[in-house]
């Protein structure tokens, strides 16, 4: 794994493989807390923190516990338990050590357990056979992409409140349409030529 | 969680443990039933795909470990020819496509000519667009090219550049691997 | 507790309290797997089986699960059933496993399952919990089918993979892309709201 490949992984985790707009993970909290920019940022920070730590924790449990005992099929159960207890631990730790941070992020922490982005990143790390460094980087940058999407969308939603759509479109449907339009913009990132190196005999005509 | 419920902590822990134990047994039971079936599927689908490329060929050996790892290459198989000629090769590749991995099986004749390409998995590609890379029209473009035909061009699928490129880089990785097999490995020369 | 018939559960799951279209739960999986109707059926059935099993077990154990650790217990039960279902799909329907991929294990964090466990199964008798799981699952599957029907028919010109409009049909590619998923779901939710509001004003 070269530095370029690692950078590529990070870059595509934010844009080309954005968790919300391309992979559809974490849409529920996304619709729930993207009403205002400041709450969106707090949620994003909490998710980033948990996802990075969870990536490291699940990666090491998978490689040092599940694989040696040939219990790979228990990965889903193991990961969700790790994530749930991790969230619980972080909540207690924050309450004691950083009360102001806890005040800002506290109410979002329990929501993170059922955020499919967190379990999703853990499962993807295993599926893509990422090593420790890659897992942590992928977790961190995918979460950054999540935060970025929340932030962008919160800005759009604050404007949407001023609109007067047909009654049946009010609220979530209108937000979904707006999300669809942003997703369209994000699909543009897919076309970026990521280049390559080495021995390449064939190319597209 | 509260102080006044401390007496219940033991009870909570035990009951949680019992529930977890029960669930673990259930999952272990299901796993013991399904594991052999799942393992069989892998071998069978590989056999089918190899037969797609080399009609009649059934015997193959995994020779992945004989050469150094090539990025994008999952496995290399030596396929016994059905007509009794020299052995052919199949390379299983996995490259990043539009929504996930695109997995190919690239078949090479003994002299390194591409005998055929089969798509093992392109399920995360967009239906109707990216999934067109599974059509014959695109895959046949690779047929007859040799692993060292530098500069050869292949027609991509219109509107599915990312998926086409994924398939292309899969075939290219397979070429790298087959180069190692046929010509032996050379010392890494830094360019 | 008042007795409720099957029709009450059916109405609740399919229309009045549809988990996707009314409660707006589990949208992630709806958006992701609605590209084709066969995917929708596979995902719907998988989620329904998990819902029925977890509802039943949680309802049976509702007197034994201590209050403070109930969420943890629910998560363990749900993830156990999800893993079992995932292994069965892998063994007997490998094609579905391939196309749904990571979204089968993600049923664990599908809010529908946990929400039904917490809101219904933990407070009701096993028979009622089973019916609730069944019809909530059917409601989820119906919503998935509705969205995937529109996306597959107009986006790809097919229904269950069978061509409907013939080869010259100009496909609405937008619908097969992520953007189309959001917009299509928005329209289905809005349509359901429109008709329920219309129905209510008539009364």
C-alpha cells in the first residue's frame, strides 16, 4: 500500500463513495438531525469520533479474536456489541472528563449505536480486507464524508424551511428530493480518473 | 445504571449472559448446517465460469501462491485442457467499480492469449448501465488479445466509463500476473 | 388489554403505521436495495423473518429481560437472528446474497426491528408480537416493492427482470442512480400522504 493509494482511499471515502449520497448508509440520523447547521456539526463530530475508534476496535477484534478461533460468522454480532459498548463507554468517559464536550454531543451519542454507517464501516473494512491503518483511515474519512454531507444538507434545509411546497411534500419528502439533487452532484465525483501505474497493456478506445 | 439498582446488577449480567449464550448456540447451529453448503457454492460457481471460458475443462489447480502477489489479483488457476494440449490459465481479479468490486475471471491460453473473460460479480454496478459490462459485446473485445499487446484498444460501454475501466484494470492486472507465470519473475527494477 | 384481530395488525402494518412510508424508519435499506424488484423481495423477506423471530423471542422473554440492559439484550437477539438469516441466504440463495451484500447484516441496525421490539414486543403477548412482526415486515416489503417497481419499470424498462416496453424504450437512467432513489422515495411518501389526507378530509 503506497501513500498514493492510501490518499486515494481517503479521498474516495469522502466524495466518490460518500456514505450518505452514494452508499445510503446513515440516512436516518441524516434526516433527523440535519435541520440546523450547529446540530449537524455536533452530530458529525460525534459520529467521526465513534467511527474512527470503532474501526480500530472492530478491526483488531476481527483479526486477533474471530479469525484465530475461526468464528468469522459471528462478525455481525461481535461488531454491534463492540459498537454499543463503545458508545456507552465514550458517553461515560466524556461525562467525567470533558463535561463541555459531553454537553454538546451527549444527546447524539445513543443514536449512534443504530447508525448503520458505523456498523457499515466495520463490515466494509472486513469485506475489503483492509489492514489496521487502512481501516482507521477509511473509518475516519468516511465519517468526514458523512459530516460533510450533513453540513451541506443542513444549509440547504435551512432554506427549505422558507419554501411552501404542496402539503403532502412538506417535511421529509421535500428533504428527500433535495438530498436527491445533492446526490446527483455527488455522482459527478465518480467520473474522476483515478489514474494508475505500472504495466497497462490495454486501454479504452 | 443508577446507584439504587446495584443489587440487580448481578441478575442483569446473568440474564444477559444467558440470552447471549442461547443466541450464540443458535447461530453456531445454523453455521454448522450452512458452512459446507456455502463452501460448495464457491467451488461450483468457479467450475461453471471456467467451463464458460474453456469448454469441457473441469480440472484445475490453485497456483496463486507460486508467484508474488499482484494488486487486483485474487487467485490464479491452472486449467487442464480438455483436448489434451498444454495447460491454460484463469486469473480471478477484483477491482473497484462504480458501487463496489467488479470481479472477473480472465482465461489465458498457454501462450498468453486471452481466451475469454467472464464476470463473476458486477452486482454493485448500476443496472442497465454499468452492468452492461457483463454483456458479450464488451467482453468479446478482449478475446484474442495477448498479455503483451501493449497499446491495444478495447471498446468501452457507452455511459459506463467507471465500470468499463474497472473491468479493464482487472484484465490488465490479470496480464501482469500471467506475465509472472509465463516468463518467471524478474528482479524489481525501479524506474 | 383489548383484543385485536388480524385485520387490525394488517391495517396497522400496511397503511396506518407503515414502517417505511409513515414512520420513515429503515430508509437506508429501502434506498439501497430498491434498484430491482427481485432485490426488494429478497430484502423484504429477510427482514420479515428477522422481525417475526426477534419479536417472538423478545415477547417470550419480556418478563426475564432486566429493564436496564434491555436494549443490549434486544440487540444481541436481533443480531443473532440476522446472522442466522444471512448464513441461510448465503447457503441457499447465493445470488441474492451477492446482490444485497452488506445490507443483509445491516438489518441489525434497521430501526424498524429495534423499534418494534421496544415499542411492541416487549409489552405484548407472543401471539400478538408475532402478528405485529409479520405485518410490519409485509408493510416494509410492500413499500420496498412500490419504490423498486417504479425504479425498475422506468429506469430499466423491466419488471422482475422481464422486459416490458421492448428494446427501443429510452431508459430513465436517473432512476437507477442514487439520486433517483431519493427522489422516487420522496414521491412515494408524498403520494401516500396525499391519499391519506384526502381520505381523512372526506370523513
